C-alpha cells in the first residue's frame, strides 16, 4: 500500500466494523480515507469519490460479502478474495489467489 500511495494513488477503507485495531493500522499505513461502522457502503463510496475528487469508474474495490456489491458494481475494478460469498464472486472482475489476511491486498 505504501508503494501504491507513493505512486499517487489514494487509498481508503470502508468497513462495517469499528475495531480500534483497524484504526491503528489505518494510521500506520497512511490510508487517506477511513469510513468505519458503515452499513450503507454505497453512500460512503459516493462520499469518498466526492471527497477524493475521483469518478466511480476510476476506483478499485476489494470486497468479500454481499454488502460490498453496491460498490463492486459501480467501481472500475471489482476484486474479491477466494473465500468471498459465492454471489459476490460472480461480480468480481478479479479474484485474488491469496486469501483475505494472507496477502490479498498486496496481490
């Protein structure tokens, strides 16, 4: 992620969780935008695009569950991890070989 950011790509996390450990990791990685405790990811995604000054089709998104579908169908590159919900996998442009938590984002 640091290399991606160094190349000028903005990074963000939209999550339904509100775990303090994620907030710590966000700071360590220098993630530009952090939306936590989100139930409507589509609305957060629209807000993110506006704040970041980008169009939806210019974004990539990594998801693993059906709550991610409203963003996955709008972004330019929808990515899923292999253990994602079967329905979510149908909407992914790319499925990582690595699992979530085991290098999927790096891939």
